């Protein structure tokens, strides 16, 4: 599947994208992770991205779009992808549409995560990320695991957790303001295209995962419901043919009426000839008539 996850900062997109990637085997593509990797490398674009992120602003579209294009061209994204945090503006959404049309990989679904603003602030303050693999945890809602699961897949050692510079309360208000102004209009954009699903992203992480998989039709029950809807659509498209089949016996009777009439006329003529034969024989004295 080709999926976009939408939601305000702290709505849980990153956590759910990771879970969905593990379940479905398609990559999670986080523009934040791509940008932070550029920052870590100290490239010119990375430095520009750093200044924007630390100020709670959106990074320039041309930079983000270029990185997304490169990432979608990688082999593991051919079977599908989960875009986490992109697009964030209507301009980006239109550009993404164009890019996916060019790649012949249109979106299958867009999921909007709805969470109360007060809960968003609480979540953001508790968020921590691994400095090596980029995995996101939350000390309040999704704490780092223990035991073997606590090992970073990149280093083979324990996760090195840190709080992002833009995950503190001084920048949260600005990030939420930018989201309301720039990103929330995408809800109407994708609803008009028939791609939008909206889920309640509050509460237990496992419960949110269940709602997400249900919305995407990935649970057994949802898959069965999806198959039922597909069958209903096929049946709806085939209604004229079904009606014809239902009227088949009558139609067949009407179609066979001319044949029956012809057969009846033949039997009538044959019977007439049979009755007329003795009369002709008497007129001719019992001798068969011959043509001269």
C-alpha cells in the first residue's frame, strides 16, 4: 500500500508508522528523519533545515521534495511506502500527486490522526528519539522496551535516546500554529479525492494501532468487509446482466415462439396432405397421377 499519515506534532504518526512498517514490510519514510540525517552530515541543505526545525518552521518545499523523490526511487519503496510527516502543505500535496503520477504509484489511503491539543503538548514533552536508528519513543505513552527489544538495530547496543530540540514546550505552540495554518487544509484536499480516513489517535498505543489497521483494511474483519464491498460493487455493475438472466425463461419462450409456430404450420400442412391423398386417389381411379 501507498499511505500518507497526517496529524499534528505529537499525534503519534511516527510510532504508528513504525508499527505499520513492521507489520506490512514496506518502508516508513519520515521527512524529519531524512532532514535530520542531512543535518547530521552537515551539508548546506542540512544546515538550512536545522535552522528551520529549531525555530519550529517548515523546511523549504524544494528541499523536501528533492529528498522524497530520491527516497521513493529506492528499491524497497516499489512495493509501497508510508509517508510520515509529508506532505505538510497544499503545494507539497499537489507536487506529491505529480511525482506519484510520474512514478505510476498513486496513493491508496491518507489517514488523519485526531488528538486533543492539550494531549499533544503532553506527548511532545515526553518524546525521545534514538540518535542512531531514529526510532521514536515516548516516556509517557510508549516507553523504550527492555531486554533484547531495547537493542538498537544500527549499533547492536542500547538505544541512545535524546530529546529533539523542537520537542520542547517553547516551540510546541509555534509548531501547532503552523500545523493549523498549513497542514490541516490537507484534510479537505484528500477527502475530495476519496482517500481520507480519520481515526481517534488518543489513548493506548495498541488501541490506536487497531484503529489504524481497521481504517486501512488490514485486520481480518476489515479485509472480509472490504471483499464484501468489492463483491457488492461487482454485483452492482452487473445488475443489467443479472436482470437479463432472471428474465431468461420468458425471453427464451418468446424467442422460441416463431419456431413453434413454423413447426405447427408444417404439421398442419402434412395433416392436410394426408387427408387429401385418398380423395385424389378416388378421382384418378386409384391410379397414381403422372405428369405429362
